């Protein structure tokens, strides 16, 4: 559960940075636009997914963690086979959506991170 909590904090922080300063997230996204870096990002997504799936049954929200884990693994597998030029077009499309929509995806990540953190923090017991 500690790893899932760390994953939730990571997802939430990435989302927060993207909402507050989307240009920072754009810079990081563009930095990953090489075959090796895309592969590293893919493996990271797959690992995040595995952590969420393995922690789901012990969490407060097993369905949410299983869903987020499956999405992360699916995205990671897609990234493994995604050509760099396709990834660049996705980043260009995202940046071209303007400031409000550019913040929408990170806002979704922020909410997902909050849900994961909430789901993995042990419940307080009345004493």
C-alpha cells in the first residue's frame, strides 16, 4: 500500500503541476519525445499500473484502483509501440487546444491522484 500511496502522490503532483503551470508539463512531455525516453515512460506507466492493480484489493476503492491500473498498463503498452512522430503529434495537439483544455487532462490526473491517495490511506478507527 505504501507504493500505491507514493504512486497516488506522484500522479497528483504531476496533475497539479499541469494545472498550475502547463508549460512545465509541456516541456517534460517534449523531452520524452525520443524512442528511449518514450520506452522509459512506457515502462513507468506499466509499473504504476501493476502497483495499482496489486494494491487494489486492500484499498478503500478497489474498483477505482483496478480501473486506473488497467488504464496505466494499457497506455504503457501503447507507448511501447508508439512511433516518436505520433507521440509528437499528440503533444502538439494537446498544446494546441489552448490554456483551458490544456489544463483539463492534468486536472483529471490530479483528481485520479487524490482518489488513489484517499483509497490507500488507512482508515482511522474510533477509539
